């Protein structure tokens, strides 16, 4: 969850939504994202809305927010969501807890928030309940309790198998720990397990990346995510690059690493169902992320969390203390919102649906976009068979240039 501040129109203190947005609730799946904003330390590349313990203490030494009280605050926002989302709403099909480091909270605290969602909204029979996890913050007992709390999927931040790469990223876990966590998760009863990888870190070689892929595949998760490193302004990593201590990631090297990942994962039986995500089976895909990419509704709980329901998008105040104060006063923690126009919603559908393997309907494109789609088929960036079936779907080469393809189509 990036920490970038956005402008928008004011949100009513009650958090109420436009009737037009509420009228769309029954038409698409509903999910919840729960943001846990706490970290032991902040990784050098991280631009997310997270806070260490020292950053949550006022000048007089008193805590402005704490992990101990956070689950109750998040549950209070779920109560608010229950009041706001009136009408024909579906049961919740996905819950995703991200951070920060969600596993700094106890499984029981995470279960408390999940229980509030379940009790107030209901869950579909096949609901996917995911949490991210830092490998150093879990052990076999934690994962057993997490599974007992109702979680069905866990995603471990592996990033790399090489110690020197982890040091540049300022990751705290030791090599081998994420692979051990996969085993523990399986033993705890988790059928679906993801490992997150990052490629393009300064100082990482092709051999380093190949070793990370081999280690991740060897651990046996049913899902792997691989993201290129982005040097975000304001991070410690950006400062080190600016001072010349580290080199900027190279675009050509990034492309090579992506192709290495795709080849290694395909050889191991993983299919690329989205530009940066591979799964062994259809059931192993991230249903929550698919909800984002295919236009579902979601309510984002927590400081800085973003939500989207029926064309209305809003985002919460960023600081945990401000978030807690709003809820304690009985007010919505939302800072601002925007109501998307039909043209904006069409653009976002192309942007997001194009990323998944099925692509987006050609009917979303205007005349110029349709002409561009034909040209991109000829250039090998869009799949010709999907095009004849009325969809724009990226080829393997097209996945490397996905942003450029979107620009051409829109």
C-alpha cells in the first residue's frame, strides 16, 4: 500500500456512498483488504504506509498507536462498513490481510477482525482468506493457530535466496527460512501457499536470480509472485542510488530476469495467469487479486487503505493515531474520495483486465484502440487467437511491454 498522498473530494462523516454505487453491489464479488501498518524495521526499498514502534511514540514518550489495540480498531471499521454497504450485497468471497507485517499481530487478533467480517457479511463457501507473512515472524505453532483462526492461504515474503541481495533490500530473514515456512504451512493445513520474489536488486546477478527461482520452486508452493524492483522516491534505497552507492536497476536486465522466471516456472508446471503471478492450478490463483483485476468491489480497512465500490474510490487517513481517533469518535476514517466517470472506469478495466491471461474485451476499446489492437497483434504483443475471439490478450513478449500496450490501446 503506497504512502503517496492523493487529492479528492470530502467524504461524509458517516462514510455513506452514492446510491448509484450501492446499486451495483449485487453485480460483482465483494472482498475486504485489511492493512496492518506495523513493522519491526522498514526495508530500504519500501514505500508502503508502515510504521515502526519508534515512529508511533510522541515527544513525551507516550504511544500514539499500538499493535495491542489495533485489531479492535480494524473491527470497528468493519462495523462501519456494515452500516454503509446497504442493499443487495453479496457475501464476502475474499479477505486479504497485508502490510506492513500482519504477523506481528497474534493469530487470535487477526481472527478477531476476520470474525467480524464473517459475522456481519457472511463468507461464501469457498472464501479465500489470505495473510502476508514475514518469514522471521512465524513458526509452526503460529501457523497452526492462524489456520485455526480461519485463514486458508498464506503469502511469504521471500524476495531472494542470496544473502547479499537480502542485505541490499534490508530484509531481516535468513536464506532458507521462507522455504522452511512453506513446509510448516503445509503441515499446519494450508493448501495454498505463495512465495513473493523480487528481481533486479542492485548487485544481483543472473546466477543469483536463478538460484532464488530454484529455491522458491524447490520449496513447493502452489503460487509464486515475481516483481521487478522499483526504486521509489523517498526510500533509503533511492537515496543510496542517488549517492552512487548502488546502481539503478537496468531495464534490459529486468526483462532478462522476467524471461528467466517465466521459463523456470513454466518448466516446473506453473502457468502465468497475470503478468507477475504464476500458479500451478486454477484453484491456486489469488482470488483476491483477481477480484481487483476484474472489477470487483472491495472495502479497505486500516490506515491508508483504499476501497472501491461501484465506481466510488476512497482512501483512509494514513497515520494510525488519526485513524484510531476517527473511529473512536464514531466517524469514518476516510480522508477523501473520487467518483469515477464512465471513461475512467473503462480505462481502468483495460489497464487491469489486460494483465490477466484472459485479457480484456475488445468492445472496451474505441476506434483508435481497435486499430492499435490489430497492429499489436501483427507486432506479436497481442495474441491473434484471442483477438479473433473478441479479446485483447498479451503474448509472452507483450507481458514484457504491458504498460506500453495499455497506452496504445487507450
